[in-house]
């Protein structure tokens, strides 16, 4: 007999819990097979209590104190949309990829609950928690920062799916950075996958060179310039000093003469428009698409403002 925390135990290959006596043979292999059969391309399982945490830390057990496992799922992007000339085409495709993931997370989560295990799907998309200041130091940020309720990249690394590359994205051997992620936190006591030491990112510098906002300068990722560009296409951060306001206002006025912020906001609500994927687009990692990548890639039309 194997004991799984205080709620579950396994006897003769069957998992039992205290709420329902027999809950069926739920094991990692069965769950993975079900998920892959739904069209998910990569699936891994991490121990909920042994997740790699970043800052601010997002432990799965904060969202579900009884959590035992985190199931991480990935679907490859359509490479045609990643390489399309206009960012909007990618945006629409990203939404569909998220939908596939969210629907399957919902279905598998419901299945696990019907088997007696509380389960919480973590969407591939928003919502996110917003911070105006650092919760630890109280220091006010120059610009609001967003953070997911669970860091999907770190969850994926925790189950050996890939590594975080120089572009700050999850790289997998199969698809490089070109996959979308989603997860299910569950009480089901599933066998976790081992973490892996991978050497996929060769620090070729392509992502840092392609980044229009300068967020990947000096070997690190900075969330603020990335967010300003991703949200509005601004190449500048909000002014830190009074003297910076005149040139900032000039930039905004220039932006308004070329772009229709009202219509764009409307479109963003409908299709969740992003302004940038350059760091992901130029990344050469991922063996699945070696032969169909275009040799030359002009930056996507996204209309950044200096
Ligand atoms: C919020 C968010 C964003 C924000 C902020 C990004 C950020 N890194 O902070 C913005 C809008 C800028 C963004 C941009 C992008 N994102 Co994004 N994003 C997310 C989201 C919802 C949460 C990210 C998160 O919480 N990370 C956890 C933190 C701990 O890790 P981190 O990002 O590496 O660390 C930064 C923060 O901690 C921040 N930071 C530092 N100190 C502090 C202090 C406080 C208080 C706060 C709040 C933050 C903070 O700075 C750190 C880096 O220095 C995830 C989905 C999810 N739930 O995980 C998708 C996700 C990470 N994004 C994704 C993608 C694809 C992108 C983009 C390519 C944009 C796009 N068009 O899709 C770019 C790439 C940017 C990059 N190179 O990292 C994918 C990545 C897939 C992959 N292969 O890895 C994810 C996983 C979505 C998904 N479902 O697949 N993203």
C-alpha cells in the first residue's frame, strides 16, 4: 500500500480516498493518454509541492492547499501565424490555441473531479494579478506589472518539459518557444515527471537583437519595457522625471496621429491583440519545424512608436 498525503492511498494498483472509497485507477499514464488523445501535443506532471518558484512566488498550494499535482499541457502554435507579416494574424491564432487548451483543461478537470479529486484549471490566458508596487519592499513600480496566478513556464520546467531561454520563454526540444501553455492543479496524486537539465538555448543573441523595446538588453529580461511595447507599441516607459514629460507627450501625440487608439482598444477587447512576438519569432530552437522555417524574416507589422 502506498500513502499519498492524508487523503489518498493506493491499494492493489487502485487509488482510494476518504470521500469516496474507490475512485478508479487514476495514474499519470492514464491521464496523459487521455490528454494527448484530445489533441494536446506535450503533457507533463509536476509535484504541486515541489514547483520551481520565481518572484513573486506563485505556489500551487496557495490556490489549492490540498493540491498534489500540477498537470502542464502545451499546444504548438501554427508556425504560419507566427511568421505572418502582420501581428494581428498571430493574435487571432493565439486565441484559438488558448481555447483548445482551456477546453481540454476544463474537460480533464471535470473528469478528475468526477473521480473525487478537486481540480483547478489555470487558463492559458488572462486574468492576471496586477501590482503597482513590490509586495515585499513596497517600492512603487514605474508601470503596473502583471503576473499570472501560476507561472506556467516555471511549472513546465518543473516537470522537465523544457528550459527558460534567453528570450525568457519556455523552450522545448520539440517546438522551441512556439507553444502555448495551460495547467490543471489537482488533488490527484499523480506520479511527477523528473526535472531535466537541458541545453537548448545557445545564447545566439537573435532575440535580444530583434526585441524592439530593449527588454532583453544586458543578458536579462525586463518586464516594464516589454509590457509598454506589448500593450501599446510604445518604445518608451512613462516618465520617471518631470523633465521627461514634454518628449513623452510628443510621442503620444505622434502615436495618435498615426493610430486610432479607440478602434484599436475595441479590437483588443475582441481579439486580444498583442503588439509583439519578435523574441519568440526569431528563436531558432525546436526540431519539429527545422525544414519549414523561412530563411529570411522581416519584422512583423506592429507599428511601434519611438
Ligand atoms: C503577464 C504575462 C505577460 C506580461 C508580463 C511578462 C513578464 N514576464 O512579466 C507581458 C504582457 C509583457 C507578456 C509578454 C509576453 N508573453 Co506573456 N504571459 C504573461 C503570463 C500571463 C504571466 C507571466 C508570469 O506570471 N510569469 C511569472 C514570473 C514570475 O516570471 P517571469 O515572467 O519570468 O518574471 C518576471 C516577473 O517576475 C517580473 N517581476 C520582477 N519583479 C517583480 C515584482 C513583482 C511584484 C511583479 C508583479 C513582477 C516582477 O520580472 C521578471 C523578469 O525580470 C503568462 C501565463 C502564465 N500564467 O504563466 C504569459 C506567458 C508567459 N506569455 C507568453 C508569451 C508567448 C508572451 C509574449 C511572446 C507575447 C505574446 N504576444 O504572446 C511576450 C514575451 C515576453 C518575454 N520575452 O518574456 C507565453 C509563453 C510561452 C512560452 N513558450 O514560454 C505564456 C506562458 C502564456 C501561455 N499561455 O503560453 N506576458
